[in-house]
C-alpha cells in the first residue's frame, strides 16, 4: 500500500511568461488558498517566475505533502515542501460511500475531472476536499523568512498544474492513492449489485429433447392497405381538438425521453412544466399570452439550458468561493473591469453583461436589455468561454 501512496512527477519544462499556472477550477482553488495566506505579494511574483522558468525539479506527492528541489541562487537546489492535512478514516468512509452512490462522480474522476457537484456533495458529508485559506503550509530550507518563500511558492504553482492534469493528485495528498481508491469504490459497488436468482423454467436438456411443433400456417394476404390517416379529435367542453392533439404529442415525446434517459428527469411544478411546454412546441407561447409577462424570458432560459437554465434565471444562492475562482481569472485575463458580485451573479455594467453560476456547475451568460437581463446563450463549465462569447458579440 505504501508504494501506491507515493507518486513522482518529472519537472515541468520552462514556459513563456504567459504560461497558465492553472486551467481547472480546482487548480485555481489551490492557488487561491496559497495566495490568500501569503504575507508578501512580491515573493509570489518571484515564485511564478521561478515556476515558469522551470526551476522546480521533479515533484514527489505523498499523503499530506508535496515536495521538490527548487533551484535558487546557490549551486545546490533548496528543498521546498507544501503540507496539507490528510482526511481521517471516518471522513474517507463518508466520502467513499457518497462517491460510490453516484455513478456520475466515479465517471468524472476516471475522466480526470472534478465537477463542482462532487466537491459540494463531499462538503455536505463534512469532507472538505479543496484547501481553503490557511490549509496549506509551505516550508523550505532556504534562509528566506518569507511566508511562503519564492521556492515554496514556485512549488505551489507547479502543484496546481499537477492537479489540473489529475485530480487524484489532490486525493493522494489528502491520504489515499488512486489504485486503492478505485479498488475500494469497486468493492463498495459490488456490495450493492443484486445477485440474480436462478430463474424458474425448464432445463435446457429437457427443452431440446422435446419434439418441435409445426409452424402455423401463413396468414392470408391482407391486400392493398388504405393510407393511414391521423384520427380526428372531437372537441371537448372547454378544450379544443388542437389542444388535445398537442397534449397527446407532448406526452408521446416525454414518454420517449423516459425510455432513453440514463436518469429520470426532474419533477416539474406547474410553472416549470408550462415553460417547458412553451419552449418545446412552436405556437404555444402565443396561445399563452405572447410577449407579455415573465413567460418569454423563462422560455428563452429553458431553450438554452432546460430546467437548470430556468433555475439560473430565477434562483439566487451563494456558491462556494472556490467555485468562482476560475471566473476571477477569466475576467482578469480579458481585462474586464471588476464586476459587481451578488451571490451567484457577476455583473459588468460597462458592456452590459452578466454571468450566473448555476447549481449544475455551469456558467450562464446574460445580456442587459431595456426591460432587464435576458439569457444570451448556452451555458458552459468554463467561464472564460462564456465570457469570450459575450464580449465578442
């Protein structure tokens, strides 16, 4: 077990000044936890320079620590370490039970992804995966008294790049290796797989020994068939035939979705189902009142994002700070002025744009219109892509 709890990674090659030190939202959360604890921004700047210049040597990852030699002013490299608290056995049990119960979370980890809902689900179980301010402890054997020194800061930035490529690196630092985690998840899943009972029936030897019955006679030729016509729907009191026809068509479409869907769709209330109906079938919006009221805006939100898009339009909530770190970086790269932030809504008044973070972990673009904020496109998990589309229009 010890071997699977230690991993070595080759040094990152030198890059340009514009080399991104983190691309994923969880890699940026790691950097934010380090930077917001730092006491000297100048040393952070030097650490970024050291990281991009390739001064950080091979990195060793093990439970509770990240370590690497970092070249400085002397001939012999300094030894830098970044420590983080490991999870307790009780926390690991809760986390593994939660992941094993959700096939989507297992698939995301195997795809080297760490979706926000996985982190949220772990937090709801009392397990904090991503470090926050004060969780990272940098150390180095150099004489610099900075916290962190430029060598430990450089190692922290390269650590974020490791997390970008493989979130199992974070789980290893929290105490468990990839192979043992996957084996444990497989074992837990096996406990829940029902063993099929022997079906009742006739033994194969007996069935094959029976005499084969003759085939039935061919059916008579039906002759030429009349064209199939759509049956007319008689009007009902208070409900015209066109409405009944639409409801029958909608019910057939929803039945097909239930048959092919991997998971059951969410249960909709009367308002949500009205929006869905208007967004799905042309002409329904006009029958329900045309451009008046809140329905057209809700229909637009549904067309772009379904039930989650409608929730992003109507619901205000407070996401975790780590979930919005990637948007801060995207705004800085695009040289967008500081936005006005209100819970899950980020507004830039100059170009009249807004991004809303949905509970599904995606960013929804909005644009200012004379009558308020309107959905402006499909959502993305990468806020930089949503922001670029808004600014290019």
